[in-house]
C-alpha cells in the first residue's frame, strides 16, 4: 500500500506540473490575444475545452465571412481536390490574419499540442455538390461546429457576408453552399497521435527504471522474428460524424500488460484512411506488436477524433486509469489475460461524460485478441466496427 501511495503521489506531482505548465502557456496566449484582438476576449478560458474551441471557431467564422464579398472568387479558384483551403491561402487582411494565428495558438494550447507549427484552421466546402452552386454565383455562408453533444445538435450557426447570423438544420445537409471553419483534422490528428505516443513511451521508460515497479516473473524470451497482427479489412457502421464535421479521423488504443513488468502497456495506432462509414478499407496495416504484451493477448479500443480533445490530458488519463486498476490486482499472473478486459472496461467506464460531448468519441472495442489467430469479419462489442485481423511474422533480414 505504501508503494502504491508513493506512486500515486509521484504521479500527482507530474500531473500537477503538466497542468500548471499548460495553464501558464494558455495564460500567455490569452494575454497576447487580449493585447491585439478584442474578439477573442469573449472566449471564457474557465469554460471546459469543448466550449472554448467552439467559441474560438465562432469568432474565426464571422471574421472569414465578412471577407466573402472581396475574396470568394480567389477562394473558389484555389480549392484543392478535397475542397479545402488552408488559412495561408485565404489572403486575409492583416488584422484578420493575425486573429486567425492567435486563434490557432489558443487552440493548440487547448489541445495539448506544440505552440509552434502551422495554423490549425482550414476552410472546407461542406459538400462537393455545393461547388456548382457556388460557381453559378450563389454566395456561401460560413459555418462552424457548435458546442455540445453532436447527436443533440438542432441548429448550426452560420454567417453571411454582412456578418448576419443564420441557423441551419444540424441533421440535414444545407441546400445552399456552406463553407465550414474547422480544424485541419489530418494535421491536428497527426500531431495529437505523436503527443499520445510520447506520453505512453515516457511512462514505459519511467516504469522500467522505477524502483516502485514490481518486476514480473513472467518474462518471455525475445526472438529475432517480429510477431504482429495486421488489419486486412475494416469497416465502420457509424463514424459518429454529422455533416458539419466532415470526414472522420479514427485511431486505435491497444491495451494490455507488459511482458516483463506488472505494468499496463498502451500503444496508439493511427488509422487515417478510416474516414467514412459504410465502406470497406483494406489497409494491410500492423495493429499489434505482440512482443509488447503478456499472455499474447490484448484489447483494441477504437476512438474517433473530434475538435475538442487535449491529447496530453487524454493520454495521461488513459494511463492513470489503467495503472490504478492494475495496482489493485495482487498477482496479475493468477488471473492471466482475463485481467485485460477488466482494464479496458474500467477505462471505458471511467471516461468523463464530456469525452462524449464532441471530444474524442468512443467508436467500438475488441476484447481479448490473441497472437497468431486469424479473425475474419470480427464484430466489435458495440456492433459498430467489423475487422479482419491476420497474423504476420516479420522475419529478420
């Protein structure tokens, strides 16, 4: 018990230092914003993150909308194959461009990303069918994803070129052109995954060197070939995304127990191709490296990126939950791989309610996957994802 208390105290100190650093950075960003753009003063930094990000997008959307009359012809000509425009391509006036940069800096802080890097915002045509309408001269509105649980959205706010507000049906695609101010999901998702990997890797290194960590008697012999399981085919029934949110960005969290220590082992795997529901994807992507997991067993939790997640906090919360549950199991080897679903269930059960308020959405979970096992059209526990998982041994050169 004393060891557990010491570990918990040490973890609390680390978390407090991380939280203090994030708060300090956010304060600096907010101070910078207040000195130049009063519009961003309306963002209440004491609200939770999902409210703040939505409010920032609202400010940006209105600033972009009032440039439609002058800039829309250039924007229309610069649309890429995905019908998106980066903020660098918008050619906004200096004041609006500065507002966009400051909005990006604040959003990066809220999401636990590096303060350096390109603008996280982009402009997307809500649906490719709207392109011909825009080309025919119908001026678009500029919208953004609202606050709250996306399944409960009734209206989507949008601004016209005069800055006037319009309310659109949140569940039906609009009949007139709409440009959406949103985060560049590929950019943010890629950076967020790296943040989570860094947190997981730091925890793994800490566990390996910590005197508080109990060395397990279970230590399999390492061999030269690498045993893996690859995703041969995967499909989602529902990607959890309304029209305003666009394509999904899905990732997997692989959960198990370290083969050499009585510690949880977490990995995060990006699934960037899995962007639409109702479609089969055949990526042949490695999902699980089996040398990282005891009993050659692991669970896989599928999550979908939304705009409001702080990846630093998400990864730390994941680790904290499974570590504390693991500490309460006296001898993991007695129960064997049956403890892995216990860790996953506690992880899902302990998810704060705001994680389901347009933060990263739970998509599905696959329990107790084994090494060297072929799984054909395996349905997840929530019947939302279907996956074919195949064993693959990578031989040394």
